[in-house]
C-alpha cells in the first residue's frame, strides 16, 4: 500500500516527532497547532531581554551512543545541540543546613554519609541501586532481538525492581532521619514512584542526561526545521474542535472556525482528555480507559515565578531547593514549604551579559481556582499573582544577597496560563504521574471501535517527559507502517 496523508493534532514535541517519522515513511503530513508557535509544554518566553525556560531540565539521550541518542538522531541532528552537564543535581538548603546531591554516585554517597551518618544503611541502599541501574541499558522498543538482549541484563534485578516499584518517594523518605534527606524524597510529589528518582540519577551517572543550551526553544526549533525540511506542513492558530469519523474510521478534523481537513490517518498528540472526551465526544472508549481517567493521578499544575536579575549569579547552584522561614500560600488549598529555583547562569542565551534568568516553581493541584479567578475576576487574579510573586521574591532575595534590589523583571505564569496556551488537562505540567499504581506500562495508542486513529505523547505514557514524546511517536509510526503495509524503513 502507498503512504497516504496524515493529520497530526498538536505541535508539541510528540506531534513534531510523529510528523517527522510519518514524513520519513512517505506520508503527506500536516500538523495542526492551536498556539502561535510549536512546542506545547516544551516552551519558554522572553521578557525584558530575559528568556524564562518552562520545561527542559535535562535531555535523556544527550550522550553520543547513550540510550535514546540514536532515536533522537532519527528525528533531528542532535549534534547541533551544545550540552551542559552540571556535576550537581540539586542543592537543598534550610537556614545554615545544606545538602548537595551530586550526579556521580561516589560523590553523592560521600556527601550523604558525611551529612547524615546516622542514615548510612538507607544511603548505601539508595546509591547502590542507582549504581546497579546505571550499569544497565534498558530496552528501547527498537527490535525484539535487541530488547531480548538488553532485557537479559535486567533479569537479576527484577526482584529488586518489583520490590522498589511498590514504593513512593514519600514511602522511602521514612528510612531517613536527616530532615533535608527526608524532604528530598517527600517534598513536592511524594506520590511519585521511588524508581523515578533512581532512574533519573542512573541516567545522570551514565552522563546521558545533560541540559541543551538554549533550552526548549532551541530543541523545538531544530525539530520544527527537521519537519519542514522533510516537506511537512505546520499550521498555527488551528484549534481542532472535533475529529471526523465515518464508518468507524477517522477521516479528518473540523476546526473551531468551521473549516474541515480530511486525511487517511489522524494522530492526536494533543491533550488526552480533550481528545477522547471532547474531540471524539467519548464515543470510542471503554471501562478500562474511563477508569484510568477517573483514578490515575496527573502531575500537578504549577505557578512559575520568573525573575530577571541584573547580576551575575555564577558560583551559585544551578538548581536549589529553598525552605524559607515563612510558608508561601499559593491558593486556598495549597501552601508551599519549599521553593525550587533554577538559576540559569550556565546558559548564556537566557540573559544579557552580566545578568541571570531565574525560574521558581511552585506545584499546585488547584487549577480550577486560578482558571475561574482569571475568567471571573481579572483584577483579583492579577493581585493574587503579585502576592505570590512578592513572597517568592522576598524568599529569593533573603538567600541571594547579590540579587537584592537588582531584580529587573518579574513574570508569573499560573495554572490558568498552562490551560490557555496548551490545553493540558487540569493544567498538568506533564501527563500521568508515574506512581506504583500506574507503573510505566503505556496506555493503548488506539481507541476501541475507531480505525485509522492513533495517540502519541504523555497521555499514553505514565511519567511523561521528552522521552515519552519521542518513543511513543516512534512506536506508533511503526504500527501505522505495519497496518498500512509499509516497511518501516526510514528514508
């Protein structure tokens, strides 16, 4: 069978990757993006000469020959990225108490044992597990033979992975008495699977999770160029209202402005809930899918307070978690005892020379409060943003003397901002939270009773992140090729 035409809903990283794979298989592809630029949740914005990053902390696959590196090369030229690898994962500070979490397992273990010798058994257990995982190469869904060979190395660890896979971060925190160590594991997303931090540090120990200079804007631009250079069409301001179905087949989409676009295949890289329950009106679902949307926990939404600092903060940690003296009230249901700040002195593209861009993240699950407030009382909405910004600025200046009186730009994004620009359900920062209940087993990429339709991205892969965008696009392109009678050979 010859390749046909495909429509991809959503121009985030998953949509761009899906578009590139489909173009490489010979499909005519048009990506429909509701926003005025590509990237979706992988984005950044410019204010007063500063760029405020909203997504990338590290890219798994940054190391040449490392896991996922070859797959990234299938969709764009990774060599065009310059990577920065900080030896420090993050620093935690409460008053004069300070804990540095290194990427290198040896330095990490030494630091933790020095600061918390009373927790030696739990520390050695934790770092030992990181070391074991770092020595493995996990299956990537590349081929049955390669998966089998890689999986053989996992066999001795399966009992360990099964046991630790039942623990949340909050569960594991109880093994420590040191307050900052307990906070590291329990603060923020305590329901996250404990294995999430183990795999993260294992990738870092491999030198395979570095930060791409230029952040989201640089990565997305390279993906966008790759897609366009292969003949793909990317259309902005195209909000899909519904997916057209005829005879149990997806045959195109209807846009909000009334225009219809027809295609042989429709791929949704958009929000999962909106796709299934709005664009398809819940017609193609079953009890299993509904239960997941009713019971699975999403990543929280967030407020991001971004600061343009008229000072060079080199020498400070790249990522620091502060525990201010005063708890920050975010909304009626949420307070924050900690404040995670990213200080972008390592990326010269983020600020003018001698200045520094800083982003401070505050998670919340109360997206309805912010969305309702923005819609119903804009003046109060702005006042609430200023209140949170003032609290964050005070906490930041209390720690960083060099920033006092030198903050030139203050910008606040709320859960309402996330919903407005990305449409992500509940304003979630990613998709499904990776918990012991969800595991990492993907959700189906197809829906019951609907042919020629596929889903890619974070809503079919618990844990979210950029790897899920790449690997779901890759696996779905293989399925489309198989069902279309096309050999999956990338041109």
